[in-house]
C-alpha cells in the first residue's frame, strides 16, 4: 500500500495488486468483498456502488485510458459523529477498484479519521491471497 498525492492536492492510498496475488477474478468480486467488510463493520454503512467505467463510456465526450477494462467505486460512510456541518464535505468515503488487465488498482482518499484509514487499508491488504 502506498500513499501518494494525486494532482498535487489529493492524498491517496493506493494498492496495485497483480491478479496472480489475489483470489478475486474481477472488479465485481472485489466490490462484493468490500461490501461484506463494510456491512460487518460496527459503524460503517454501505451507500451505493457506482460504475464509473459505464458512466464515462456513456458520455459523448467521455475518455477512458485504454488500459482500464473496468472501474467501480463502492460508497459508504464511517461517520459516527457530526460535530459541525463542514465535516460533511469530506464524507462519505469511497474505494475505487480498477481492472487494468494484469492487475487491479485499489485507491481511496485519505480520511480525516485515522481509524477509518486503518480499516480501509486493512480491507485493501486483505485482498492478497
């Protein structure tokens, strides 16, 4: 798992996982795995799954890197406190899963809550066989 800064402003955690390093065969299986983790968590709540690939492909001017074969986000929330309205600007959470043929790329934006980051990182690392 790596921490990177995307476009000089977005702090991301990323995991590149060769397909021979995991038992999961496709994006849908990985999304289902994350959904199980979210539903088993005492605080997290599943919201939706978004097919980013299908959405972008449907746009007249949509552009997709040719290496990307599938891309979905699982959307959920860890929020157990709402101390001020501005905190909603950093919620909900999302984990992206992209299929690049020989590997998967898992990514998520760093959360302001270290416990949420630790859980998401543990879940992502749990994809390894």
